């Protein structure tokens, strides 16, 4: 059965068509969500929620506006971003250290990930403690600049200036 027919049946609430679409796309969607959320258990829940959402809003897909996978991917991406913005996710991330993220990367077996880990460590090692702390909060723990200012008890302007300076240092480290 071609994809257009499958989607048409899915929009008519054909359970078998939905199951086939789920088996075709669930693994990829889960990967995208987990790449954003960085929490496998929560990612599985969000993925399930995404498929429930597309089932309930099957007629929201319009083939003239784009491909089915793109529509599904946008729903998943938005759900993952909503999770990142949730208070419960921010509280979960506050309890993690940079070692968690580097450890996550080390768990991958492919060589590209290992190269990225080596580069990440090198870039962070060269930074002053203030920069490392700021980068960890902003980029690894997902804090906003305002939240970082509150956490470090410094003005938001200082956070912005320090962030630009730290990013410049990272860029310089990349040239070495």
C-alpha cells in the first residue's frame, strides 16, 4: 500500500493504518524527542503522547502543505520543546552535572560521537570556572539568561556579556 493511501485510511480512523504508520515512524520520532529532552523514559512518554495527538487530530494533516513525516516531526519537536520549558523538566535538569552530559555522549559507540566528546572536553577545559558554570547552566541545563542571573546572583547584563565572552573563548579554543 502506498503512503498516500495509508495516510488517507489513517485520517478515516483506520486502526491498522495507524499501527502501520506508528511502526514506520515511531523509532525516528522517539530519537528526535530524546535528542531534545535527553531523558529516555520521558521521551517514550512524549512519543506516545505525540501519536495519540496525531490520532486525535488526523484531519489536521494537509498533504498540500507538506509531507506527513514533516507534519509528524513538527508535532514531536514542539512536544519536546514544551517538555524542556516545563517546570518539572527544569527541576530534573538542575540536579544534573556536566559529567552526566559528557557521560551520555561517552555511551555512544560510534566514532563521530567519540570525536565530539574529545572536542567538547578540550573546549570546556580551557575555560575559566565562571565560564564553565555559565555554559553549564545555559547550554547543558537549559536555563534562561534570566534564570542564570538569579541562580548566580548577578545582573542579567553581566550574564549576557559573560556569555558572549565565553563563546568567544570557545571559538578561539576551536582554532587551536
